[in-house]
C-alpha cells in the first residue's frame, strides 16, 4: 500500500515519512511534474490499517519537548471517541473509474477524484486490491517503485483525473473484481478566543458541513476541540491538533509536534469511521521544566497560553474506494 505523499510546501504534513534515498536509476517512476518528491513504495509500510512504521529517532521536526515527553501522549492531550454522529454528507469525496469493466490487456485505468461537498483537499496516491478467496487482498506494486507529482487543490465540486499504469504492478490483470483505494489530504482550521475566565469559539470560523470542527465553550483550563465525521468515509487525523496564532506557528508545546512517532500513535488509535467523532482536550498550561531546548524554554517560559485569539488546526487523510471488473 501507498501512504507516502507529495509535499511541495514548507508544512510538516508529511515529514513523518522519510524513506531511505535510492538512486534514481534503481526506481520505476510513475507520474511527473516540474517539481517532484520521490516516495519509494517498498520502504513505506504504514497503511490505514495502522501498520507501524520503522521510526528514525532523529526526526524531532519542530517540537520543543524531549522525545520521551512527545511519546507521553496521554498526559498531554485527552482524546475521547464519540459515536452516533449523523451521516449527512455520505460521499463528501468519491472516486470512480471511467469504465466499469476492463480487459486483461488494459495498460492504463483512468479514474476521477471528485470533491462533492468537502473542504479543499489535495489528491494523493492510489493502490489496488483484488478479490481473492472471499476477501480483498493487496495487488502488489513492483519493487522499488517511486511516485512523482505536483500539488493540486481539489475544491468543492471539482473533479481531477488520475491514471493507474499497470506497468507499476508485479502481475498482469486477470479476470475478476478489483478495488481502487485512494486518499486525499485536508488541512482544516478554526479559531477561538481565550480569556482569564473562559474559552469561546469564533463562530464564523467554525466548520459545520461534511466535517464539524470547532472549539467548544468552556472554562479557561483546557481547549476542547470537537471533530465530527459526517461522511461514510474513514478519516485519519495525522497529528494532534495544532495551536498557533496568525503570526506564531507554534503557541503551545503540548499540541502537534510533527514528529513521526506522533503520527504512528494517531494511526494506532485515532482513525474515525463514518459517523464517529473525536473530542480533543488540551490543557492551556504546561510544565516548563520538561522543555529541554533553552530557546524553546525561553519561548514558553510563561507556562500557559496568554489571553488572546488562537488558531486551531487539524491535518486529515480521507480514504475512499471504488470497484471495477476485469473480463
């Protein structure tokens, strides 16, 4: 399976994936663009079924905490899964092959990615499954395959086409049923105001459609962030929520770290099925003594969030699939 992605910006949305470099001459490359990032398939083990990646302990990307403190997630942020959310946007995103039936000699399969009514998202990568012995199993890529591509913003009501090149797979198509799996990446935000007495959401920044994303009114001890999945799709928060301002990238040392171990942790326990929700509770104060970097310790010396306006972010992978037959 593919869980790598193309990243053309300075964000750390994919910095958890850093496969070992392989000389270009050893790779088969699918796709293209003026600016590309290579992702080697054979080195990427993680999937939405939550297989754990091998972790490079040097990848403390931007966190002011020690690695041991980063790993202590339960003492930083409380996550509470909430069931029985109404499904009102069943297919916020969907994919469909341009034909329902293909021949075994097919060299390329084109499918459309459609943003029906979800937030703006970036199309990422596909993989195939084959129906065998009463279950879906992976249809394997060739060894040392790499993808290349460019970023694209899939806005609401937009459609983009992607090609599946059969040369990328170990085996030719045989008669039977197949499934295309695909995911898009979305970066969503909302705002809140923190005072000495309470925390209030800024209403016109709340998301309230296919996904609900907002800060719940509360006392000023913790920021309570609600995320609801009103689709039929599996949705994976990649990291913990971020807390920033319009001018400051990282305002809270216990929020999103961008570290690969944090991504593994979220994949192990925070994937939301259709009709599920998650409540994140992040304390507004922290122990300055646990911050090891002297510059960060100075930055976070207050030990708490000061009154003001804060930007809350969440990075998502949204999965979808469609089927076709080979006859």
